[in-house]
C-alpha cells in the first residue's frame, strides 16, 4: 500500500498587547498594523522554507534517502507549527511532510502517520480552509482516496471527491488540484474524464519559487497521461 503527498506566529502575550495599546491609544492604527506585518513575514518565510525543502527531497533526493530526510523535515515542520499557533499554513505543510513520510514508509506501518496528517489538515481547515489556495482540502482529499477504507483505514472515495472539488473551486487553474483530481478519476476507473484535468495541470501557470515542484508535478501528469493512453 502506498500513499501520496501532494501539490500539497509567536505574538506578544495578550495582556502585554492590551497594555501597550492602552498606553498608546492615540497610535491605535499604527499599533494594529505593525504587529500584523511583523507576524506575516516570519510565517511566510518559514512556510516557504518548508516548501522548498520538501520539493528538493521529493523530486531530487535519491529514493533511498527520502524517508529519513522527510522524517527530519517533519520534526522541523512541527517546530514551525508550534512557533505560529493559530496559523493554518504551517499545519498544512506539516501535514504534507507527514504524509510524505507515510508515502515512503508504506504498508500498515504508515497508517498512524496518515491519521496524524489527517488531523493536521482538519486543524488547518478549522482555522482557514481557503489558505494556500485550498491546499488543505486537496491534501486531505488525496488521503481519503489513497488510504484503504474501513476496517483498515478511513479511506472514502466519496469524501475524497467532495474535498478535491472544493480545492478545485478555490484554485481551478492550479497544478496540484487538477493533477490530483485527475489521479482520483484514474483510480476510480474514470480515465477518460481524467485527461482534461491532467491537461490543465500541464498548462497551469508557474508558481513563483516553486519551479522544482512544478516541473516534478508536470512530469507526473505526463506519466499518468501516457498510462491512460496505453491502457
């Protein structure tokens, strides 16, 4: 059994923040703007680093090294999530990394990891399901069609379709939602319908800073299209 990963802050204590605002009530607008800007950059930078590390491991590292490197990245992702409580983006990427460890490990031993990833995606959705163009919906949908159903796992093709379609609605031109919906259609024996989505994945606009992931995902889309044509 294999699993797939798709694609896919610390704040001042509340009391201290209230005290600061009370003391400088005349600067309330500035006081509200500056902490938000200060928080945005660190979490964005941390998530971008996780993205880059993940795609290097996924698409460039030797297969024999991927599991251990993803495990190390999982620990790093956990620290990022803990450093930015209340933010959905790190939870999404922690889930993606944990899913990737499961994908490399495979077998029944991976079920605990995919349940962990599921919980991370669900936590991200509870905060903001639209974040990262719906990546939490997309990644959770992938788990639902990759993981075996009851009594072994929580897999559910109907639930997978619902989640993947939510991701597509949020990011209709995106490479990951189109690729994974196409893959879902192949795995549910609807290959002819999958072609249009895989073609969209190949035509998806490039994502800034995600060149490695884009190239790798497009190669996967081409391989799946070849599989459909050769069936």
